[in-house]
C-alpha cells in the first residue's frame, strides 16, 4: 500500500516578526496579533498550524465570513485545524443541546413564513404609538402646521424584532434601551421615556411567547441560536471533541460581535490566538466591536505584531501611517522594499484615466452610483462589488412613497409620505439622527429610481464569459480584504465622512481622536488607502484633511501629526496630468 501523500512544503521563509509570533505561540499562552494591511496574516496562521502538526496539536479556525473560512481553511494542509464560521460552530453545538435542537427545525421547515405584516398578530399586539416628530416640530417653529406621526403596531413589531437582532449580537444577558433604534424623526425624550420601553416589552413578549417555542410562527434566525449558545457558555473542547491543549484561531477579531468575543474569552482550556487589525474596525455601525483588547486581558496573554506589508511599497505605507498616527494605533507599517508603489495626488476637479484603473473606492452607495454613471459615460465597463440589493430595496420603497403607498423594506417605513421624508431631510434636526442611506435618498431625489436601476443593470457580470476587463466599483467597506494594482480612492466629495469637511472638529484627548464616529471614518480611510499595490490615486483635498486633524490634535494637547515631509511631497505633485471630469 503506497504511503499517504504528504502536504506540499511551505513556500515561504518566515520573517523575523513571524518567528517572534511562533516563539510566543509555543508558550501556550493566549496570543493577540496586530496584523497590518497586507502583512501576511494568513501565512502566519499557516506557519502556526504547521508547528501544531509537528506536536500533534489540533485546533479550530473561526471567522464570521464563509468565504474567508473557505479560503483560509484551504491553507491548513495538515488536516489538524478545522475552519468554520462562528454560526456553523454554534449550529453544531446547538444541535447537540436538547433544549435548543428543536428550535433549529424552525429554520429547516419548508412551510411559508408568516408575512412581516402579520408578525404583530402572532403575539396579539395591536397598539399604535403617536409622537411629535423632529420635522413636525421644525415646521411648527416656523409657524407652519404638521400632524403628529403615528407608528402602527406593525412598525412597532418590526422595531422589536430589530431590537432582538441587536441584543443577540451584544454580550448583554437582558434586553435594554441600547438595543432599540431611535426612528429617524423621533425626539430623544420621547424615545427614552415612552418608545424604547414599549419596544422592549414587545420584544420580550415575542422572544418568550413565540421565538423560544418550537411551534412558534415568527422567523427564527441564525443570530438567535448563536445568542442562545453564548448564553449557555459551552466549553468548545467538550462540544467539538478537542483535546485540552488545542488551539482556537480567532480571525478578523477587530470586527467581532461582542457575544462572540465573550464566548471565546470563556475558553480557558484552549490556547486563544486572536488575529486582526484594530485600525480596520470599520463595522461599528453594525454593532461589531474590537475583540482584541478583551483577549489581551486574558490571564497570561502576550501580544505581537505584523507590520511589514507585502502588498505595497514605502510611499503607500507612509500615507497609511499618517492615518495610524492620527488614530494613535498600536502599529505602524513598513512598505515592501521590493515593491515600487506610487501615490498620485489629484488637483481639484481632476480624475485619473478611468481606463487605466483596476478599482474605484467610494464611501456610500450614492457615490457608487455616481462612479458607475461616470464609467457609463466614458464607455468603460464596470462591475459593482457591493450589496446592490440594498439599493434596489431603497428604490422600491422610494417609489412606493412616491405613489402614495407605505414603504415596507427599508427605514423609509418610518415616514408615512414622501413629503414627510423630504421635510426630515431638509430639517436642521435631521443631522442628529442621520441615516447611512441619507446620501442615497438624496441621489434618488435628484435623479430617479429608473436611472439607479439602469446603472445597476449595466454592471458587468463575469459569468457572461466575455473578454472585458471591467473596473471594480466598491464601497470602502466592501473592499476590505481585497487588493488591486491601481486604485482611485474617490471619497473626498462625500461629505458624510467628517474629516472631509473643513469645519470638522473631532473630540480629542491626550493627542488622540476619541469620538467613535470620527475614529470609524479614519479607520475607513486607512482601509481604502491600503488596497492598492502599485498606484494609489487620491485627491489633494483628502490629504489636506489630515492637516486639519493634525491641528485639532495639537490643540487637544497632544503632539499630533506635526509636519509630514511625505504629505508635503504628495501635495507638491500637482503637475501630474489627469483627465477632466
């Protein structure tokens, strides 16, 4: 019988930083690795798995993304590390718990789900809620009349289900006001004293009276069984048949749901290796939180870093470091000495040659439509890498309001009429409760839903099998984990990013930007600026914005960024010829 085929030998020589990580890993203590953009995170995990195979250790790799679980899992060629999403792992555990297993059948069953319009009837809830909206108050202050806003039992029920979703992602054991989203037009006092308590009451009734019952009719989601598993506080070694000296790799830990971080921090009979980049924690708006600090607090935990990028050279690394300085991040990047990368600053109202780009990164879906329209006019094939279903759904609801019907799919259901929506958008109060979709709504208002659908439908489909080489259009959020040779970061015109406004005034403490919204914006900039391998195109206004932040930091008592020779050199590069808009 022939001997079993051995895995292919590793094709890379470990760097000094990887050797340091390996040495700390061999101590058996919890390990946190801050891995900067393009610094070889996956190859490092591959190295650790290889070392485990030599001693017969087993492990499990956990991430939130199925695609990443598949891609990274394929690197564990010794068969000693199982790759899984956190939901897959929770499903395996829940299926073995007698109290939870029957609830999983609610996901499997084929019967048609109860329409969201009838969810309130399942639990016998029929109340309405009337309040004075922001836009109504604004109109009254100008001597105009506007009726109060009435939220139906349907809308309150939908808010209750949203509250359950946010609670399931948290590490809290009980529902609280933190889980209740304030409607776009609702005044804070009303939300705090009346609305939030009502939504919590309805959510608790739905949870106890229906969702936790096998015969329940309300949808049972994957987040529900994940929450139930975390509340059970299981030991993974027991439920996954792993030895006590096994390893748990926790990837993309900077974007972890608090419930997941809490569950993993309980695994004191496993060696936890948490890997991520705290400066790429860009999903805070979804409820995600940086899980790396919590793992660092585990008994005996050590830290290490990966800072030499294999993706780009020193010039792009320098731009990235201006953002990391502003964030007071735990690491700074060193460019690949073998990579020849260039940063091109664009003069006002100039764009690069679209035919020479591989990707255009924007912030919002509205800017995505602008970028696609620009490509259409130039005859440049493009493919949209974004959640286009969100755009379609918003356009659908926008049309319903325009036709005098109720919106049903998106946050536009907070408004009874299109006029009410426009009053909200035009009111001064709207900025305090602005939605991530506000720029897209304004785009639809200026243009049309038909134009939006045409832009989306013209997106190149790789399955067509043609020889087109389209430019990738992506939001900065969706670009995370991706890389291209030539990238244009086109986000300076998007005023939803606070650091693009000259009036930007971040909250500063000890020389560091500390307010969450500002830090999220800076982290998003860092992600966008580190997607390019050879050529990064960025506006002069975008780069100048960091000087504004530097001044704010200096006034906050810290050293700030100070003078940056790199930035000065980039700003001086204005004679480069680019195409006009």
